[in-house]
């Protein structure tokens, strides 16, 4: 292809991207180093101004930036780890039936770990030379992770449309905190979201 770089040009681009000087990138790309530094620098400078090389460098820089930014899928996977994690994921059971925290490279759902605390305590009395290591693993709040994941998936709307008779109330959001059923019902009635008919209005129609 006309716009395809040679292997040396590709190597030059990769070397530049790694932070090498033009001279070093040029030589390590496979170009001759038997010339004077003046000639090498001139050739390297000309190569760096080549349109195909400039285009490739921009592509590589863009790819590097994209690789450093977590994708939506990656963020959702991390939130899913937090949601699914449980304490037993980070524990092992010994032969005598004692559960102990054990976090290693192969541990599942490690993104769910908020912090790990370790404490050394004497075993068999304060004067005992034997020590035991106690490990405490604290996990991220799964409810917050569920909330974030639902927002990313667009499961929440900005408001609720309530139709009462022929009247429609748009973009009405009713938030009820810690309260009992009676108080919640009173809030909904005052907001116009619930209509309470009188007993006579609830009587069966007569012919």
C-alpha cells in the first residue's frame, strides 16, 4: 500500500513514542549509524517531518491515550465485581475448620476491596514469643456500586410522569426518606400523586 510505512519507519515511530531523541530513534530503528551525526540528525529530522510518519505517530499517541482511559465496559466490570464480592472470596478454610483471610494474585473480585488492615498479636499470652497475624478486609459498598451501574445503564429516568384523571404532571420526582407507610401516603397525597375518594364515591353503581 502507498501509505504503508516501512519496518524502519514503524520502528522509528515507536522509538519516538518511547521518548528517544530523533538521533537515537533513527539509529535504533535500523538506519545506518556509519554516517556523521550531522547527517544522521538531518535524516532523522526529515523523517520526522514525513507526512506518513506524522500520521502514524498521531495514531500511536491516540491509541496510547485510549488504552490509559478505562472503557465503559471496563468500568461496568469493576462495578460488577464490587456487587458480586463477598467476604468468603478473600478467605480460605484451614484443615481444622478455621477461616482466615487470604488475598493473592488469583483472588476473584479484588476491585471490591476498599482496604486491608493487618494486626500482629501475641499467641499464648503477652509474654509469648509466638505471634499471629490478624487480617481485616473491608469491601466497597455494593449498594453504591449497584446505583452507579444502573445509572450507567440508563435505568434511572430524570423524573416520573403521573397521570391523574385528564391531568398529567410531568417531571415530578418524589423522594421519600426514612418514614413509615402512613407518612409516605400523606406525602404522596399532598404531592397530588395519590387521590383518596370518599366512601360514597366508592359505592357500586346502581341501576
